[in-house]
């Protein structure tokens, strides 16, 4: 039974990988078909230079305007699509594999010890991947399709040609956005002139009908996917994280347990305390069920992936700002829920401030001899 399940998983993996090659090719063929029908059959053959036996007057301005707008939308869509395919194939955001002989309790946690906070287990260790034999940076998940851990993994999309992750999420959003603009434009243009041709010429070309059906199908798909993806972007939650949105997260925060009382509420809420070095200790706290550790504010959430300027949101060349992040606070900016914990316990990013304020209060309390 175990063998059959393993074989089924291997077959599913292989099929998804094959579809990730076939579907982009079919999409390219669809673009070619749409270009032939809209530019040649509609703009040129029907509007700019209609046949004499049709009885139609040439509408060159309309045909040229529609053709120019189509080419602009097609160019933007193709740039986003090609950029997405390029990044997926060259930098999908995978985490390097560890030594196969490495074990969780013996592997070095040095990359995490520089951080003020990170997601951990009940013992204060970073999350370990038994398949990659390595620690998982925050928001990293193991992809069964790639057989690797992927940073900020969202999902595997055969329509986009591979994995959607930290490196590709921006271009996937642009792919969907320009996709629904393009298909929506094609659908409207073809539908309007198909209705006109049917009324005036009593003609319903099959090529036009096929394009209407394809444009409608992919418009609904890309528009629905874009709205869902952009909403998740605004709340800073990936598709994988959305499935576990009611989970509780263990977070290791730089700091020490409150020394005031072992029976205090603060003390009882601490899962454990971990001493990494003489100068680096962490306390492990839990978020409330449903709290999103990375939800800062809708605008900052979007900017972290799409770009700091609105113009960057439409630019398929610039990478996401989160890829250039090098902050000791954490792999990603912490949201309101975690910052509240930091302030409450004087830990994480608030640890240095709490120690400095304690020293200032202590120095002020010392009386000056007369």
C-alpha cells in the first residue's frame, strides 16, 4: 500500500511537471490564434479593408486604434509572462540542501542566531526539514513538486510553468493582471463585432466563436485568480499559509524571561527559554489562533512584493523589495500581532530598548551625595 501511494505521488509529480511545460506552450499558441483572428480577420479584413461583396464601408481609424491597443496589451502581457518563466527557470527561490548526515539537534543555528525573532518549534529550534536536512527560513515550505524547500512558497502553478514563490510572486501577479486586461479586451472587441457581423451580414464565423469562448474562459480564470492573489497579497498571506490560517505559531524572541515573579502571567505564557550563547538568549511565545505574524498594513504588505512605488507594481523588470531585505529583526517584517508580543515582553526588537530604558531608570534612581 505504501509503495502504491509513493508511486501515485511520483506520478502526480511527473504529470504536473509535464503540464508545466505543455500549458505555457498552449498559452503561446492561444496568443498566436487570438492575434490572427483579431488583427487579420477583424481589424484588417473586416474593418480596415473589407471585401467589396460584403457591402461594408472601411473604418480605418477604428481598425488601426483597436490594433494599436491590442499590440500594447499583448506586449505587456508577453513581457510579464516571459519574465515569470525566466525567473521560475533560473531562480525559483529554493533553499540549499543540507548535509544528508546532518541531524536537527547537531546542525548549526548560526544564521538564525543573528535575528531578533524567528518561527520555531516548542524547543526554540528553527523549523527543520527532514527531506532537505536543513533549517527552514521563516515562511519556507517544502515543495513536493521540486523536492526542495522554497522560500515564501505560494503554490505550484502549471499554467505559469512552475513554482510561485518569493522570487516569482510579483511577476505572477503581473501575469494575472495583464492577462485579464488582455483577455477582457479581446473578449469585448470580438463580441461587439461578432454581434454586428451577425446582424448585418447574417454570418457567424467559427473562428470568431472559438476566440470568444477562449477569451471568456481565460478572462474569468485570470480575473478570479488575480482578485484572490491580490487579496492574499494585501493581507500578507500565501496560499499555503491561507490553508493553515487558524494555526498557532511559536516564535523565538531575543530576550529573557521576566525576573519579577515566576507566577506572573507573563512568565506562564512563555513556552521555554533558549540560551544560544552568553549574550544571546531567546524566549519562545505563541501567537493567538488565527493571528498573522506578517500582516503589517495592506500598503506595506503589497509594497514588500510589488515594489515601493506604484509604477514598480506594473514594471516586470524590477524584483521584489523583500529579496533585498537584510535586517536582523527577522526574515520578513513582523506584523502587529508579533510586535505587540515584543512590546509586552520587552523582547525581540524591543529587547535592546527595554534594557537601555532599565539602565536609564536605574541611573536616575541613584542618589547624588551632598
